[in-house]
């Protein structure tokens, strides 16, 4: 059971917008720790997608955006493309566990 | 361009020590103010942060693994290493070495190695 809760799966048609939630608590996201997001395609290492809740590293398309409010964070993907089909993970720090934690991951299917 | 490459035994016997090394190219560990870390993913499961090390040797470990994990850095060879003792089948996973995004965030992972599957089995 992950400390950060993500939906196991989401789906959308090409061109649509999808969001992936990451629900935490007052010991992690709610304690004002940054949330990062990663994209993981099978057979490749994860890719750093969003840092500091809402910032994109160089090279990440602006179709990807992140937000945070209270004890939750969200990743939004607009203009969905077939190549976006992957697993997505949120990450934050938990001061109760004293360690960084990942969400359980969300599998995005592009219909 | 920064590259990370894991190396080490792919098969480890139960109760023995898993040892992996990450070779860094395209950047100097001693002159870089980043954290060098390890993350793993058991088959069919999610990601787990193992630990990070700074170039001065300062370490951060996941408390759930702390009693069994040792990270070290060799600036002369521009590489860093992971040792995980007393392994069991639960330690079977793809192990990734990483570099942090910043000098203040020891748990982010901007750069990743390709990953290496380590199987614990007799």
C-alpha cells in the first residue's frame, strides 16, 4: 500500500485531456514537500517529467503540466498522443517515514 | 551528455550481498553538486527509493533498508556504488542508478541509468 495514492489506470482518446491524481497526507504533500512526476515506458528507464509540483525540465512538452493543492497533486496531459501511453509515478517526501516515497503508479492507455 | 551505466552480478544468492556500481560519464562527480542515488523496481511493482550520496560522502538511506544498505562514491574512478546485504527474493528487482535534479533535493532523479535486473535465487 503506497503512501501516495494514484488511480491504477486512466484512459483517453487521442487529442483528449487526462488527469492523474496523487493523494497524500499532512506528512508528505500536505507538509509542503515538492511533488515530482515520472513517465515510465516499458523497457526504458523512467523519465523526469515534472519537478517542484509544476515545473517542466528542458525538453518536456508543454502538454504536460502539474499542480498541487493541499494534500494532493495532479498531472494533466493535454492533446493526448499514442506515445504518451506509459506508467506515471508521483514522488514526494514523507516526514513520518523519513524517506522519499512514490505513488503506486498509474497506467495511461491511449484508446 | 551525462550517462549512467550500472554494472554488477545479475544473480545473487539468498543471504549474500548485492553489489552494483554506476559509472558516470559526461560529468565529474567531484565537481558536480548533485546527489547520486539508487532506485529499484521489483517485477510487476512500483518504484522504491533506496538511497542517495553526495560527492562529499554524505548519505541518505531509506529507513526500511538502512540496516542493509551502504552507498559509497569513488571520485577517482567517477563512479558510485550500492551494497545491499542479506538479500532475499524480495530484493529481486531492476536497479537504477540516478542523478538528482538539484543540489538541494536529494531524492529527485533527473538522469537514470538503463537499469539492471538483479535476481536473488539459489
